[in-house]
């Protein structure tokens, strides 16, 4: 017998920008099989009645670090062993799911921790969202994430793979894919949190990225580039990247290149916002605060330009960076609205658009899509802030199974 459930929705946000009133959704096994004003279901089909609520696709976060703690002290991470790191990741996955996030893309975690966490969630050992995992990101010696920048020599790269030639990039990508990575992450520029690297300086060369991207494509996997300065962003696009993460300095030419090649932007506004907000008073290293402040103004301009020109934007938080906490993912929608999006545009970025870059048949309430759904008190299409309050998230369903209930 097929497991089925009928959901009644007072307001239905479908993930593509449309709102419908008084709809019914039939879920069978892990899939949505019918949506309409009145759908045919067996007499004994259990009903979840959200006639007084909004039903919409579960939130999708296209960029976070599930094992990172949000601690201002990056060195803390270097003192965490593998089992402890995995447990930290599991507790974050639970918080993420409880906040209505049904799928995430992990953009880098040490060793196999995110891959193993994904396995544990899929096997029902731990609660959590659907995970798309990039394994350990590729970066150059002395580049983003290299602890050699000002730290003792005996501290190794953690959560990154140092590569210094196209051959090394190819090999690292092949190995990450062999470990089970769903996508390959690479650092095209320096970063805000890394000591000794400026975020405008390029990281991996175009040739290095091209080699890794070729290997990902060969296995039908996507690629993402940590890219803040213009030169690195362009290198990544020319090399064939699928998404630009952060994208602080986008100029007209970069925008054209992104549109031509159908490249996504995952802005992660919360990462910069939280660092600037906390400042050195709360323990964020001065070099990071300085870089975040310089980057923020350019970032907001670039976001507005990308939005105006129609670049595909997917929601990503970079949760795990300082004070950017797991479970507060929906704050990114508020920041995207503050930066110029209409609430519904922010919702589309967090549902169907994000599903596209994660390669998931999710993010929409339509026949044939995964039954990853949430029921919300309030109307997020009027004010996205309602998604940020835990008590408003009444139900979270992943693959047809109710995982969280707050009725
Ligand atoms: Zn990140």
C-alpha cells in the first residue's frame, strides 16, 4: 500500500512566485502527486489541515558549513577532533531542520564529516535536512583557508585541499568525488576569515579550476567557487563554474559573463553582516572585520546589479561563520529583501532557484516534485520575517515524512 497524506493549505506559495488560495496537496511516498483546489484521495487518507496557514516548499540553503560553530575564533576549529566535529555537525543539522530548512549544500567541512553526516541522516540515524555535500574545498597554498598564513607550521589545512597545479586540482577533485562529494568547491580568491590573504587576490588559476571542473562534469556533478574579487570571479566563470559564492565585486562585464553562461550567484549576505555587526568587540579578528567592512559596500552594490540584470540568485547563508548561526538561516531572506528583493523574489531564491543549483527535484509545490514542505503561521510573501521565528514554523516535512510538528 502506498503511504499517502492529504495536505490542506489555506495559502499555497508554490516556489515559482505564485500564490494560490485554499488548495490541496496529495503526497504519496516521498513525492507530491497532485495539487489542486480539490484532489482525489482515498477515503482513509490522513489529512494535515493547514487551512489557516501558509504551505510552501521547505527552505533550501545553498551555502553553509554544517560543522562550523559560528565562533569568532577560527583557531577553535583546529582543536576539534573528527568525532567531536561530527557531533557538532549533527546538532547543527537538527537545528537547521527545525527552522524549516529541508535541504542544504555544505560548502566545506573537514575530512569526511559532512559526507558521513549526510549518510547518517539518510539512514535515519540523525535528524537533519537533505544534504548536498562538496567535501573538502580546493585552494592554493597560502590561499583561502590555509592556516600557514600566520599560524604554526605544524597546523595542517583543515577542510581544504591544497592544490598548486592543474594536475593536483584534477587529482583532488577525483579523490573528493571518489569519497562521495556531490559537488566540487574551489577558492578562486582569498577570503574574509583567512589570515594573510586579501579577499581581492586571486586564488586558483583558471587552468587549475578548469581541470577540477572537467572532472566534476565527467561525473555529472556541479561546481562552486568561493570568489570575492573580480579577477578570481572571472577566472572561475571562464573555467566553467556553475555558481559564484559571495561575489563581492561584480562589474558589468562579470554580470554579462554570468548571464551568457547561466552562472548562479549565491550571495551569503549574512556572513558579512554578522561579522560587521559583531566587530572586534566580540572577538572577530581585526583583519576579518576590516575586510568585511570594505567588502560589504561593494557586495550590496553587486547584489543590486545582479538582481537588476536578472542573474539567477540562490539563497545561501554561509552559516557557521562568526555569529552566523545554524537555525537562523531565514535571516538571509530578510537581508536579501533589505538589499532590494521583493519578499517573493527572496522566497523563489530560497526554493526553486536553490533547488536548481543543488540539482534536486524540490523547491516547488507541483506534481512530481519531492514532498519537502513546510507550514507557516503568517504570510512570508508579505513579510519574510515570519520565517525567522521558530514558533511560526508549524510543520516540516522531508520526503513525505513529518519531521517537525508545532501545532
Ligand atoms: Zn562558505
